[in-house]
C-alpha cells in the first residue's frame, strides 16, 4: 500500500498543472441558416464564451474572431489528412494559409488534426502521426510551436475495458499509432484530445449505467462506483472515462500527458428510441458538467489537474443525418435563441443568463415620491452605488422619473450587498421582484449574473427606522439637471 501511495503521488506530481480549467464550445456548421461569422462572434461575446473549437479553419470565421480575446482551436478536416500526412510541403502550406495568416490577431491555441480518425477514417491512421509531425515542423519554423499545440481528438471507444478505470487500455489494434502519437504529445508538451460522451455509455449500457450517474446527479453511497483496484470512488461517468484514458496511457508508460476533452454534451431531443434525449437531461448534464469542470476538482485519479472541456455544441445542426438526437446537441438555435437556459447562477462567468434565481429590488408602484427621492439619494450617496448611468445622456437617464431612477439605484445597492436580507426595504418603498427591469441600453445590475458590482459599500441601507430623509436630488431633478454632480456629491457627503 505504501509503495502504491508513493507511486500514486509521483503520478500526480509528474502531471503539469495547466492552470485553471476552462469551458469552451464546439461550433459545427451543418446548419440551414448558419449565422454569419459576425453573428456567431456576437453570440459568443454575449455568452462570455472565451474558448471555441472549429471543425475547419474557415477564413471568415477566423477573421471575425480576430481581436476578440477568444481562444480558438482550428481543425484539419479528415479529408485533408492523407494529403498532409504524406507531404510536409502540403502541411506547411496548410499551416501558412490557415494559421500563420491569422495569428496573432486571432488567438489560435491548438490545431486538431482530424476528428476521431482511428475510428472514423482508419485508412488515414498510418499517416496520422506524420501529419501531426509535419504540422508541428511548420509551426516550429514559424516560431509558433510554444503557443500552438498539435493533437488529434479521439473517440473514447478507442479505450477498452473502461470500467473499472484502472483496467482500461487502448484497443491494441491501434498501438502502432498510439505509441508514437503519445511520444509526440509528450515531447511537444501537448495534450491527449478526447471526446467524452456519457450519453452513449448510458444508452449502450442497457440499464447498467444509472441515468443519475451519467448526469452528475448525487448517487446514494451504495450505488457509487468504486474501482476495486484503486479504491477510488466515481460519482459520475465523465470522470470515469477521463480516468480510464489516464490509465490507458499509463499502461503504455505515459504518465505526464494532460487530457483536453474536445467534445462532451447531451442531446435535448431524440426519436422514440432515445427517450432520455430531453431538454431537462441536456440542461442537467451540461449545467453540471460546466460546474464540475470550473470547480477545478480534476478527477479521482488526478485531483486538482484541470480537465478543460469543450461542450458539444453551440448550435443545433439540423442538416446532420442520423437519429433525431444528431440534430439536437446545441445550446442555441441558429436564430441565437437558447434551446434551454443553463442552471448556472453564480457558478462562473460563462453562459451567465440563468434567470432561475435572479431577483431585483424595485420601487413599489404606490410608493411616495419623497420617500423614493430619499432612497435614491441615499443609495447614490452613503450607499456608494455608481449612479452615473442616471445622468443626462447616459444609458439609464430615460425615463426621467424619480421612480425609475430610484429603482435603478436601490437595485444596484441590493445587488452590491449580494442581495442580503434587509437590503431591499428603504423604509418600505422597495420590494423584490423576479422581473428584470433592464430596458434598452439600461442594463440593471444583477441581470445575467454579470455586472454585479463587488461589495464595497459598508453602509447599511435605511431600514424602517432610518431617519435620513435625503434632501439632495442630484440624480433626479425633474428635468433641470445641471452638471454639478461632483459638487453635489461632495456636498452630500458633508451634509449626510
Ligand atoms: C445573455 O445576456 C447578455 C447580457 O449579459 C445579453 O446580451 C444576451 O442577449 C443574453 N442572451 C440571451 C440568449 O438571452
Ligand atoms: C520537407 O522535408 C525535407 C526532408 O526532410 C526537407 O528537406 C524540407 O525542407 C521539408 N520541407 C518543408 C516545407 O518543411
Ligand atoms: C492567447 O491565449 C493564450 C492561452 O489562453 C494566452 O496565454 C494569451 O495571453 C492569449 N494571447 C492574446 C494575445 O490574447
Ligand atoms: C479494436 O479496433 C479494431 C479496429 O477498429 C476493431 O475491429 C475491433 O473490434 C476493436 N476491438 C474491440 C474489442 O472493440
Ligand atoms: C469542488 O471541489 C472541491 C475540492 O476541490 C470538492 O470538495 C467539491 O466536492 C467540488 N464540488 C463539485 C460540485 O464538484
Ligand atoms: C436557486 O435557489 C434555490 C434555493 O436557494 C437553490 O436550491 C437552487 O440551487 C438555486 N438554483 C440555481 C440554478 O442556482
Ligand atoms: C473597492 O475598494 C477598494 C479599496 O478601497 C478599491 O481599490 C476598489 O477599486 C473598490 N472596488 C470597486 C469595484 O469599487
Ligand atoms: C428599529 O427600531 C426598533 C425599535 O426601536 C428596534 O428594536 C430595531 O432593532 C430597529 N431596527 C433597526 C434595523 O435598526
Ligand atoms: C451587459 C453590461 O452592462 N455589461 C457591462 C458590464 O460591465 C462592464 C465593465 O464594467 C462593461 O464593459 C459591460 O458593458
């Protein structure tokens, strides 16, 4: 046991920590009304998506992604692998046209050479490693090999006997490719790209894999899967598959190659033979997956080692053939509308549009306007709310009424105080609502989970007992506002 522990610790130490795990999204384009690259990028920005994988290296898309800060994996489509794997000149051309032409404006971080080549295009397998090496050589020549990694995404079906994970190994048929490939990934500091689909494991298991286990839902302790060789507990299928890949690599004596999950997801709709392809399950899987990845907990075998993951996928691809589920893996329709709203409140910065628990503090409709004025002045003064959007010409000036301005200010205060109890009262003129009061370009704090100003103010909002009546009306003046904000602000501090 002691020997085992030491070995185990060495394995952990050997794996380079690649910083925090992130969530990315795959962008498939088999869509009837595929949005323009500009529209795609607008959606990515609105959703806070910072990492994407393309299935090709589309020029217009790469241009639209320029100067956005979004990190991009480009792909060599499967039908170009034979050519690239047989000619270093072809590979160098591909890199020049599809990579060198776009960096550094477009932040290309990796090249995925093909997609599930071993299982979907086995006749290209003999040249797969050559293709990776030729592309790597072209990156080295351009001095881009430090910032751009080269790898190739695998189907998890290349891993056999994947439960218990400690007994997993790669299908030996592919050892002649896998061994040089892992050597390449190790020597270039790249990662194993793996597509992880608990949905298919669940579907193919004929009831052996519980749905909750596939969906990251809590299991009763007696149903938790335990690897009897390592005594590691598995609470979800995703971790078990990733660990099976780590074990399959160590079986071939590779212990320091990180894993990047290039695809994972759940379909929201299926035909009659796919009863678990539902909106609820898709939402549960993807929401839990995102939380799990961003929590940085790693896997039972490699705790704390980031397993960054790209969700499959951004859009529903209605043009894909196959069962109905093939057209329903997306988070969005081509229109940009959500297929479902992920349950992600407060869990991170991507997909920040969960409105499930969103609450706002607003002025009551029958509130006395003097009391509202007092609340407004208090929030913008001692409450330390940034009320500049209420100034004339700014986004929340219109409608220029005391009720509207007070609502903006007291809501900002409420969000700033992390919605804690008692911070939405203001002598009884305020109340909590779930309706987002944002209008036009006036975005209320707390909408979309974004722009929630950090808690800096230490003053407490006037409650039922406050005697502060507020006398300065710098944020509402019935239309006679003059630009003496700074002066009045100073005055208000002195007066209060
Ligand atoms: C998500 O929120 C952003 C603002 O944070 C907004 O621009 C975007 O339209 C929202 N997306 C959806 C689908 O509601
Ligand atoms: C291709 O490989 C040959 C032989 O190794 C080498 O001489 C040549 O420079 C390479 N060409 C490119 C474009 O990398
Ligand atoms: C590109 O992405 C890498 C990896 O996330 C990051 O370290 C780098 O700062 C980015 N470069 C630019 C110019 O944004
Ligand atoms: C291993 O891969 C070969 C080639 O794709 C395939 O024919 C065979 O069925 C696989 N073995 C298993 C056990 O899946
Ligand atoms: C988050 O990580 C911590 C330890 O890193 C772990 O105890 C906790 O269970 C994780 N939470 C989730 C939701 O995975
Ligand atoms: C919403 O709030 C309830 C009660 O506080 C909590 O149990 C639930 O997890 C929250 N939902 C989300 C999506 O955050
Ligand atoms: C919070 O206060 C600190 C120290 O006073 C200041 O540096 C920081 O900028 C403030 N943050 C915000 C969002 O106002
Ligand atoms: C309000 O006044 C009552 C009675 O004077 C007192 O018991 C209570 O603590 C006060 N509440 C606050 C928030 O000051
Ligand atoms: C939606 C929205 O209002 N976003 C804003 C959040 O805050 C940042 C910086 O404070 C702005 O740049 C965004 O426009």
